[in-house]
């Protein structure tokens, strides 16, 4: 919205600043952070008043959670979505279709997560919307977004899958690109959801990956940098840097309240929407594989669940003491802050590895 102030730059030259992605990205970070600080206490107080017993705690989870997590309200993702959406609408170029597609996916998955959280609270159970219904809803939203991307993006790039480490490696998928893209978005969403199990565990890696894609979106949208790095140039994708910046600010603001001991949990409202946002941005910028690398921590958590379930069904034995992976280390006696900080370190290392793909081609 504020980007339209450029139209009056001939009357007031400083308004030219709104032309630059870097300036608007900085503004988006600050705005979403301020929104979090201003509205955070009110939203948390309201959530606490309507959720008298807080988020339902799994009886089969780590025993310490029954003591340390009990009574903590959930649905804190609503604060993230408020800050993220408002800041994006203020600072992004609203004539850019990729911004609207990303917002559609983020809010759509946030709505699914909200319904899931509501069901859990209403039933006083850790089980919310059935897995099948939730997956169908997620894939429907993701597929609709993928179709929009195919229709907007220039051909033949619109239906290709890019491979990192290779200069011009593009796999032409045709319309099969839509289910692949839907899988990436839904998979990313649920991977972040599985990681969200300890105070601050998911939100910081999400910020790290968002920072990586803020850079990737900026470079992909700039033909000079894209050609220099020999990555795919996607006209218009640079505007997603503003969205990523707003996400970082919203996540930082939420971390203020989610740092151990957490005053609020993001719940599925936050984790599903944030993961989906990262997924659709990777699809638009043609860096789906890079998302799997920079977000490798989320992949590890997801794989640990898959391995655990497969092993138990096939052999009756468990590979981990408990899945996802962070609960395994809790069962081994690691303190929660130790697990969280070490996982943050792993996320940072994987992000650096992922960014090297931009140059190693």
C-alpha cells in the first residue's frame, strides 16, 4: 500500500525510498515487530481468559510437560498472522500477484490450524480435525495456489522444477507440477507443525529459513543478480522479500512471548501457516530443493516420525524413545533449553549450506 507513495515522489523526492525493496523490507520488519509488541499482551490475556486450562497436554508425551506446559494458552499464531498480514499489506506492492498468492496460502493454512486448535480446546484433547480432512483441505489450498502460479508465471518456467548445484538444470513437469508444488507446500507446513513441540524450537528456525528466502526472493527477482548467480530469474518474485521480512519481524515479536518459559504457544494456527508460507515462496522462486536444505531441521523432525511409525508397524520396535526427534532427546534427559539451542545451531548450519547452492553451480 505504501509503495504507491512513489507516485507522489515528483512532489516530494524522499518518497522515492518506497521504490526500493530494501527500504520496504526494513519497514516491514519494524512494523510487524511493533504490532507484536503492542497487541501481544492483549491477545495473550484474551487467550488466557477463554482458555482457562490452556492447551491440552498429551498424556503419552514427556512427563515434564504435564507440569511445565499445563495452563499455557495456544493459538498464539493469531498474533503472528495479524502482524505478518498487516505489515505485508502496508509495505508490499499490492499489484504483485505473488504477494496475494502467498497471503492466500498463509491465511488459508492458518484457518485450518485455527479450526484444529479450536477442536482440541473444545474437546480437551490433543486430537483436533481428523488427519484425512486436514490433509485434503491443505492440498486443496496448495493446489489452487500452484495453479495460480502456473497461470501467472511465464512459460516454460511456470511448470519446471529447478535443481540446485546445476546451472541450467530444469525438469519440465507440465501440469504434473501442480501436485508436486502442492506436496511441497503441504509437506513444509506439516514439517514445521511437527517441529513445534518445545518453547521457541520452531519459531527461530522458521526465521532463519525466512531470512534465507528473503535473500533468494530478492536475487531471483533481480535479472542482474539472477544472471550473475545463474539462478532462475522470476520477474516479480522480488516482492516476496517484503513478505519474508514481515514474517521475520512477526516471528521475532512472537519469540518475545514464546521464549522459555513460554507465555503462549503458536499452536497449529501458527505452525501450519508459517510452514505453508515458506513452501509457496520456494515454489514461486523455483528453490523447492533449497527449502529442504535450509529447512533441514524440519525435514529431520518429519523423517524421525516416519521412521518411528514405519519401524513400529513393521517390527514392533521403536527406533527413537519418542518421536518427533526433540522428544527423543527429552526422554534421554536433555534439558529443554539445551535441545532448543542445539537445534537452532543445526538450523543455522543447514541454512548456510542451503545458501551455498546459490553460488556452487
